[in-house]
C-alpha cells in the first residue's frame, strides 16, 4: 500500500462533496424555474401553449443535471475504492455507494467493451 499525502485526500474529499452539492443546487434551481414558468402560464390571458418549448428544454436540462449527478456519484464511488486501496481504512469511514444509485450494471456495459 502506498502512502498518499493527507492534504491530497482531504482536498479531493472536499472537492467531490462540493461538486455534488453544486449538482444538487443546479437540479433545485431547475425545479424552481419550472415551477415559476408553469405558474406564470396559468394566467388566463396567456395562450395554453405559452412557454411550452421552454419547459421542454428545461426538462432536457434537468435530465442532463441528473446525468451529471449520477456521474459524480460514480466518481465518488471510484475515489472511495481508490481510497481503500491506497490509503487504507479511514477513521471517518469510506463512502459506500449503492450499485442501484449509480446504475452500475449500465456503467459496466459502457465502460467494458463487448
């Protein structure tokens, strides 16, 4: 087992959590925006289809944010595995990511060529 400087470990831990938090904030912001658009178009003076294309595009952006969040969970999982391999057990405990949360079956198909 090699020794990884604690500063690197703490920096990576902080940065992955920061990236995950930003991803969550993006999803929250998209949800709030969608709610505001749908509420605004309930105005009886607006046509029924007002903002429909914007909602469709926003839904696409939300899906992309969810994909990013899932990818970050996969990164977190890989970092945890590397941490166990190169740093040993941490007193604070390692992160255990559920395979269903990251779609590990799907990830294995993408990462391993047939």
